[in-house]
């Protein structure tokens, strides 16, 4: 037993050994929470004799679940027994429950899972049926409000009853129709997977009791990210016992916008008064400087339990704050420093993190211009590509003919002459006859309700689907997906196009068949394969071997990198302008900043642009530094700023900083932004400037000539290659090996002779 737990530190060991009763593990960033969970599961199985099937661990991403499974298997004396331990995402667990018991709620077990596109397609159909214009209820906004209502436990009836205006009443009616159409399609959206499981346990106490008996030990990862429905599910699963262990960090709760409720973790002791609380505070990732800076920011939040992170990595660089004239110069700086890091060590990994996806454009251009290989997380995932979604839709329709969203997607893909008017007529017939769209096709074909051309096209589509439905789930996966491609003529059509894009789409379709073959080798069913395709998440795209990654801060959670650039630390960008009116939202933005900072292992570089282009205009707007920058102790920050003129029409030295007065004002503003009082720097009048210039005040006056060797506190040794002006106001262009040319104002450069 001692040898088994010896790799753990004292706090981790205490958490692994605490197996009975409720337990809250407050795991700070980089403190080894996954390690603790996996050791705890292995400890239960190998040392306490708990049957693997009696343990259940739930987390939020497929990647996290997969890593936990692998680590548990590696720890067990009998690795094969680890496969019986239930380790999955919340949604995957719920899918397995519903596949077994959803008939108790009046659904068929072959239900489809609708993704974002399917939901939009269905909601658009509902709006059309109700005669609602897009301007009245914007589609994406409506979906967001419906999703939020679902995750908050608000029904269409509740929404209608509490409506304060006509727009909300219409949304409630749309919500009701959307829910009804989902049920008619024997389909669930992503939110329903949780909601229907909770409803099942409420509706069928015998099923709930069975799962309570089955899973004697429940562990919940990332508990701070659970929403109210997940909270209810956890309570249901532990109704007959209190063997619940939750692991989380209230300082990393960053998904409020999708329903996460930080009060779940804050109130754990209230929910379970007998709960033990163990803090994991030793950080194995970052330097102490990075931890001190990140902790100083999040300490400004009120809604937290609190912890003190520490690291044995006491040596480390200060946090660098780099200010650039604009977004393009900011991106160029990040790309240049990334290139230097990659050249200095083959082991370095770099992440560029930003608040919104829109910030990636100048960054991607800067990296491409310098031919730096990188991956961007947040683009189209494999299963989101149009051709993949088409083939998946054929498969979904084959196993669930009621799936109207799948049918509408593929009825004319690839094109077969079924136009919008024919589809509209089918939808009207389905509504009038109270049939599914597939039943409406069969009915209208039998009644010869369409002109000859439309009838022929519909019959061809129906013949393809009948064959696939007959083949269906019993067929081997590889054979089934090849049948879809052959029967629909999808690949033949793309081959006829012969464009690079069409050839790339063919490769994607072939890769889909490869994925089916791999799933078949794991004895997965067609239903398993379709569920997997529906549940893939953004972070599953991240490849650890990639040395440079660009992604949003939300996507970066759970990852780590040698060097992290945190870009765009400006008010209204980060914190985001939508969060400025609410304290709870500001606190979440602060937690997001903390998450981004603690992704860094060795170096943390924060950047901001002094100006950003105004939307739709060929002009710039001055920015204000993020409030989070003022919350970092200045002793932990090393300042730098871009002095080289950016390309026109961007701001240049000639039109932005064309006098020492303007430079002084800029530095005064910058110092004030970071908590230094204005009294510490004096703003000279033009008369004082000219007087000092004539007097040659300053030890630097006239010191430097072309070819002079100088030493800079940041860039090291360099050579003066150009001088402009005279006296202490001289602008010097200096070439620094490894940094390139830098244009400096002598009085601010702190240069020494070398």
C-alpha cells in the first residue's frame, strides 16, 4: 500500500485514501488533480477490493476521460479490470443510460442526437411554420435562450407564464414547438441528454435506485463547471449513499455563459455538512513568479474559497508585458518571439491565447508570413465538415427514419433534382397528415402527388434510403459507410468536379470510412459510432505534439505550454465588453485570466495594442489597459513596447510619437495605468523641452555614433546603425542579435557603452 501511493505528495495521498463519505478536493491549477483521481480509483479497486463496475468517474471532455482510463489501467495489477470502471463524460454517461431506458419516457432507443446545425435547421422550420421573421426572433439568439432555459430547468410553460413582453411570449411558443418537433423526430439535442436522464430518474425511481446500487463510488472532475442539471443528476446518483468525491477549483470556473454554476462548488459543504475538504496547493507546472502573478489577479474575486499555490520552481523570469502600437504589430512581436523560442530549443511549446476568435486573424497572418507551423483550435472539426455531416446524416436517417433534420440535410445532397418547392410541399403534407417527413415521402409517392420529374427524383432518394434502412445497424460499419458513398454517388460527383477542394473532400470521406473501420475493430455498433461523432468536442482536436497553438482562453483550460502569450489585455476586449455591467461576469473574466496565466510553465508574456481598428472603418481607436494588469504586482512585471514603425497605414513614429513631449505623455499614461501615480513622472512644457535640449542635459547627450557598441538591459549587446536628431532626444536604430533592429529614444533606453 505504501509503495502504491508513494508517488503522491501528502495532500494528494490523503485525498486518495479518503474513500468513505463526501469529499471536496480543491485542486489548484497544475496541482495534479487527474493524478489524484486515477490513484483514488486504482486504490479503491486494487487495495480495497471494490469491483471496478461499482466506480463511476465523470468529467467534461473525451480527452480527459480517455487519459483517466489509460492512467487507471497502468496503475492496476490487472490492467484489463480497468475497462470495467466507468469513466466518461457526463453526456456519454447519459447517452448510455438513455439507450437502455428512454422508452420509459416515450422515446425510441434509436433516438438521434442533434448538433448545432440540426438544431438551427429544426428551429428555422419551426419559425417558418409559425410565420415568424428572422428579425423578430434571431435564430442563434433564440437557440441560446432556449438552451439556457433548458439548463436552468425552465419549461416553455414557465417561460410563457413569466413573460414580460410579446417577444418573450413568441419565444416561449417557439420553444414549445421546437421541443414538440424534437420529440416527433425521436431526437434529443445536446441539452436533452442531461435533462432526459434527470427526468428519467425522477419518473422511474426503480431505475434511479438501480444506478445508486450499481455505482457505490462517484467521482466528479471539474466540479466547478457543473450546471444545475448536472448538479441534480449527481444528487440523484448519490441519493442512497454519500460516497461522492468532487474535484475542482472555483478559481477556474469559466463556463457561466453555458450554464456552469460556481455556487455548486462554493456550497458543497452546505450540501454535505459532513464533507472533508482537502486542498492541493503544490503546483507542478509553473514558476512561482507566474503563480504569484495569477494568484494576485484572482485574489480580487469575492466568490471563492481560497487557496495558496506554491511551486518548487522558485527561479523564473518576470512576467513580460509588451505594448504594441496596434494589433498587427502585436501579432508580429508574438510571431518573432515564437520563432526565437522554437529556434532556441526543440522542446519548447508555445500557446497564443486570446479572448475571442476574431483576434486570431492578424496572428495567423503573422505566423504564415514567417512560415511558422501552427495549429488553430476552433476552426471546423472533422465531424463538422459538410461532406462528413452529409454521410453521417444518411446513417442517422437509416437507423431513425423519424429524424427530420437528417432527412432535410440529405434529401438533395448530392443534388438529385429535389427543389425547395418539393421540400416545402412535403413539409406541408407532413404537418397536415401528422406524419414524419419520411412517412410523408412514402405517402405522397404512393398517391402520385408530385409531377413526373419531382416524383422520379423523390423515388430515387427513397430507393437509396430503403436499401440503407434494410442494411442498417446489423451490417459491418465499413461496409455500411461504403454503401452510403456508393449508393448516393457522392464520391463520383466530387471526382467529376476535379478541383483541389473536391479532392480534399474525397480524402475526408475516405478518412471517415477509416474511422468506421477502427470503430468496427473495437466492436462498436453503428449507434456507438454515431454517438461518438455527435459528442466530439473542441479540445479533442488539440494535438500535444504540435509546438505552436493558437486558441481561445476557454479552449486552453486543462492544457499547459512552455511559453504562453496572453494577447489583447485591454478593457472591453479582456475583460469583454459584455461583462462590464455585472460583477459576477467580471469575476468570471478574472478567473479566465487566471486560467490563461497558469497555462504557462516557464514564460508568461502578456501583450496589448495601444490602438485597434474600428469596425468597418479605416481608422484606429485608442485602447485602455485591462484592469487585470493593474492587479498584478508591478515587481513581477517586466515592461517592453514595440518602437519599430508598423507598416502603413498603421500608426508610425512620424505621425504618432513625433516629439519627446508625446513620448513623455505616453509613458506617463502607461505608468498611471499600472498603478504608479502621475507625480512620479513630470510632463515638460515645449519651452522646458527646448531649454533642456539646448543645454544638452543628460549623460547620453552626443555619446553615440554610427557603429557604437551598446548594451541594453533587455536586448543585450547591439550596434548603432542609424541616428536621428541630437542630444538626449536622439532616436537610435540599434541592431541586436536575435532581436533585429530596434528604434529607441536615447533618454528612455537606459543604454550603456559596451
